[in-house]
């Protein structure tokens, strides 16, 4: 029993306790919002979320104990898993209510999963390996090396685009950019890429975007017409719900707009509107503060890592959570078009919650095993000092 207690105490000593606390607080806050939102329908979102969170926390702890370097060493398993998941979508993919893509798979029992959420994790692992390899070979600033990074990122982005999930493609783009930047890819390559994007905007608008994509963007500037009828309706109602909450809101489980489900997808992409109506400005600010602190802690773990692979993994998780947060809030308040991005740890959706918790487990693994390396180095230095004496 004493050995178990010592092991648990040692685990928490090495872990980022603040990050664990923030994660648990976010999960509890999310469950409260989802529980309140359930009044609007018959489906038990709370049960699904509880199962996903329970599994996610267990897997997160297991991963935090495992050495992330071993996972990166076995990167090809992540690549194979990603390829299988992507292939399954093309064979068994379905479109679920409230989406316009076929990026979901139905499981026995009526549950659905979104494989692209797990492919993000696989991508962070394989891209970390790729960056570490280029760094070791002094190719990170080489044009050919940078091109291989771009090809690496374009493969999953192209596959997920074919599934119709362009919102997730956008998240992959941010993960690619931020991880590449953290690895030391020179700014001139980002400038070249930015120029190519600007030049390609007319091509994307006319040939890659469909009417759905274009109308969602145009709805941001058509507040009197489109916003009140079709593509802008969701954002308009979302802003009304947030504004109706005032400073402190109508109270949890008391929001009338939440109860009648006036905002479409309020359990998922628009969960922020539930916080806005029922908990007001204070509730919204608290939610954003929790996510901001989580993002900062992930970034701090990246900065404090004494191993470049750990730094890359943390920067990838930072990119995923930060970009999803900014895009989701931007969607809800009408600054960005609706692209189907969940709010990390808060939106209902078992796959999203599970993948985010797994990623935070990776960050904890970096923290734990960097602490192990530091302790080992300290012991070695102590031994060398005694030998000299």
C-alpha cells in the first residue's frame, strides 16, 4: 500500500497539477452546460459526454505515464491508424444531423465517431517525428526539407477535404504552421506560402468552394437579408442568446431560449451561447479564462521541455486547442463563418472530448518524462561531484 501511495505521490509531483486541475474544471463546466441544454430535446447528450470524458481521462492518464518518446519512435503505427480511419470514412462514412459532410462513422448502439479528431493526434505524432528528423539532419531550413513538411501536411488535409470536413482541414493547417514555426522553419517560407494563398483565393472561391461555403461567408456581411433567413440564422440567434444573458445570466437551467432550442447545434458548436444566456458575461469570461489558462500551460510545457520532440508535441497540441477556440468563438459571435469547429473540452461530442483529453495526456507525458530526465541528470551531476571530491 505504501508503494502505491508513493507512486501516486511521485506521479503528481512530476505532473503539471495546474493543467490537470484546469482540465477537470473545464470538463465539469462542460457537463453542467450540456446538462442544462438537454431540456431542449430527448437525446441524452450528457450520457454520451460522460462516457467519453470517463474514457478520455483514463486514456489521458495512461498516456501521461507512458513515454512520449516511445510513441514517436513508433510513429508508423500512428500513420497506419490514420490511414485506416480515413479509409473507413470513405467506405462507411455517414452524414449526421446538423452537418454538411460525410466525415462520421456509425458504431453499434447508435453512437457516432468522427475519425478526423483522432487523425489530428496521429498527425501531431508523425509530424513531430518528421520535424525531429529534419532537425537532426540539419534540413529544417532547407527548401527540400520544407517541401516535404508541406506534402506531409497536405496528405491528411486533402483526404479530409474530400470527406467535406473543411473546418477540420483549417485546424490541420494551423497545426502545420505553428509546429513548423516552433521547429525553426524560416520566415521566408511562411511569406511564400502566404503569397500563394493570397494569389489562390480567387481560384478557391470560384472552383473549390461550393454555394454553401460562399453563402456562409457572405452571410457575415448581409445582416438584413441572409442572416435573418438561411445561412446567417444560426449566428444571429446565437448572438441574441449571448446578449440576453447580460452580466450574470438567467441562471443555470433557467434559460428559455436554451430550453426551446432556438439556437441550432447549441449542444455542439454553439455551446458558448448556453453559457452566455444562462451565466451571462461572467460565465462567458470564466469559460474563456479556463481555456486561455489551459493554452498558456500547454505553451509553457513546450517552452520548458528539454527535448525538441517534446517541444514539438506541445506546440502541436497548443495549435489545435488555440485555433479551435479562436475559430469557434469567432463563429459564434459572427466574426468568422460557420465551419463546424467544436469548442475544446466544452462542446458536446464524445470524439472531440476524447481527442482533446488524449492530447493533453501527451502534454503531461512530456512534462513527466522531462522531469525524469532532469532528475537523472541531477543524480549524474551529484555522482560526478562526489567522484571529484
